[in-house]
C-alpha cells in the first residue's frame, strides 16, 4: 500500500499482520525494493509482523525531483513516520547496505524508538575527509551515468561490480529475477538517492553509536572482506553489539545464504526481542 509522508508516497507492505506481535521493519539496499525480503520472511516464521518498505526513489515509491527529499534528515523523518505507526509495540529494524545506513541514521536520532537493530553489510559512513570526497565524486559520477544511459546499461554495470562477484554462482533464474527487479526502478530516484544519501554525503556516525544501547546484530559475508573488517571495528564501538560472519556469502548475505541468514536473525530476535 502507498502511504503519504509529507507529500511523498512510500510503498509499505505488512506481512503477518497483527495488533500484538513485535514488528520487524526491513529496509533494502540501493537499487532494491521491499520485495527483496520476501524469501527472508518465509524463513523467519510467524512470531513477528514484518513491514517492508520501498525507500524513496525505489520500487513503487515516489521519485521526486528535489534532491532534498533524499538527504539523511528527510529519510530519517520518513522512517520515523513508519515506525510511529507501530507505537506501543516492540520494534526492530533490519537494514541491508544502504538500508542499513538509513536504519543506523534513524537509530542515532531516535534510539528510544527501537528495541533491537540488525545491520547487514552496513557502514557508519566515512570519517576521513579525503576518502569521503573521493566517494562523493564517485557517487556523483554514477548518478550522471544513470541519467545519461538506459536502465539496462546501468543495471548491468551495477550487477557486474567486483563487490557482487560471489552472486554469479547463483541460479540463473534468481539472477534474472534480481535484474528485472532492479530494472523496475525509476532512474530519477536512483540518481537522486546517490546525490542525496550516497555514502560520500551521508553524515559519518561513528561518534554517535554510543547513543544506541539496544541489542545490535551486525552481519557480513565471509567473502566480503572489506565490510567484514568495517563491521569488526563498528562492533567494538556499540555498547551492546555482536558481529557474525556468514560463510560462502559476499555482500548480499540474505540473497546468497537466505536460510543461514534467517536462522541467525531469528535466533537473535528470539533472544533479544521476543524474550
């Protein structure tokens, strides 16, 4: 269903609806959509209500022209309105990559509104000025590529990155479904997401992690050495975090190892949210 948040329509879907169960709000990565979580939900069981969101500029949600709508403060406000819909219930956020950055941004601003957090292949931003500028320039160049090429050309370029090479072992039907899902995005939304909420422009959050006292689970793939190292360091900054590395998986763990990913997430939620 489409919900209106300050004039922006976001696509929100509720799975296993209930007025009493705790809620897991699931935020996808760049070029993704809420549908990316359907397989994960099928393994997680009926102890929770699941809310999947198409973030601004993605899936069936609006792709406004004004980049201001895509910036950290705006996305935090959009997540706030979604979380507020489940007031009075236990809330956990699960975010993958860009969705993890959005969830982390929200949690540093509104730590009192979340009872557990799960981050998959997520970073807390870039705190080195030189590296941050380089990433900003890179994100802007990719946004320009999106604006000047077909979606098919962009999606092929995106999926052929070295970061996703471990996905090439997946069944061809699964890869084709993933590609088609990416093609369904609006190029304006994707380009503006990079301009407004790329890793090079989002605030670095390392000095705010102490605010988050709820249980935190960090998940990375063994084949994704870069993010496994990033999350090893992050896990030492959170007051209450654990880091699990899942074997035979790269950046997108829930896609490559859905059953193992779901098993670990479910165990964490049972111990830290449903107890």
